[in-house]
């Protein structure tokens, strides 16, 4: 189901599934040019290490932000299901870790 959802989400894009990989790589290139080259804010790292940290960080940020967004939309989009189930609704507002 996740694969079909990903294909349906990118069906109208010209590049399709390749856009899922290409988009973070393009953002990494923009960040490298802005912070690595123009501002020189590499923090003493060599170029290969800086690019590796940058690409990993961008991919992880996009994954986590999309997971949080989809999770929040699934709760707000299915509010009738949340209201019909018998569990403490406060658990959605105040998670106990």
C-alpha cells in the first residue's frame, strides 16, 4: 500500500519516483552553495565529510517532517474514528514518555 501511495503521489510529476531522490539532492546542492561556498560555514570539515553530513541531514529532515505531517493529517482527517474509539483522548495531546 505504501508503494502504491508513493506512485500515486508522484504520478503527475514529470520525473515520477525519481523526484523523491532528486529533490533532496537539489536542496543539498543549494545548501552547499549557500553555506559551504558563499558563507564558508563548513566548520573546518573537508568537502567530502561536509557533503555527506549535509545530504544525510536533508534526507533525514524530509523523512521526519513528512512523517509528522502525515501523522497529524491522519488524526485530523479521521476525527470521527478518533471520537468513536474508547481510549484516553488526552494521550493525543500530552504523550507520556
